[in-house]
């Protein structure tokens, strides 16, 4: 969870209390990596706050973008990942509009089923 865009988007979309609980957990279990990992996780939270998505590329030639989705008090996350040698920025430009459009469609469909 702490390494992937999906997990980081989930953490970013969680309530402040839940987010702090998760960050404290990962700080405990990832002590040796926490300085770098904590910075990356907080960057993802900031990316979601500013742009509604975050990016992670923790495996060679894999780039993933993710966005949180909350509905009826439950937190979820959506992501799109691809294997590529392209620069991460190019993948972000390609995938992010599609991901955010998918999120809009899902939210609309969920809201419509309750009407």
C-alpha cells in the first residue's frame, strides 16, 4: 500500500485520523526506509489535494497513476498502470485524463443508482 499509487491515493483520500493511523503504521514497519518513504507518501497526499491524482513508479518500467474515490462513507481508489520505457511525465499526461474521466463516470453511476 505504501509503495503503490493505488495505496497512496487511498491514504490521501482517507480521513485525517485514518491517514495519520496508516502513516504511523508504515513509519513503524518501514523504519529504515521511512525518511524517503514518508516524504514520498506525503508528496502523494499533496498531489491528490492539488490535482486529484498521484503517481508512483516503484517497479522498473512501470508507471501508475491513481485517484481516491469516496462514496457513502467508504474509501476506495482507482488506478491505471502501464509497463513502458517512456518517461513517467509522458505516461501521466496520457493516463491521467482517462483515469479522472473514469472516476467521474463511476461517481455519476453510483449517484444515479441512488435516485
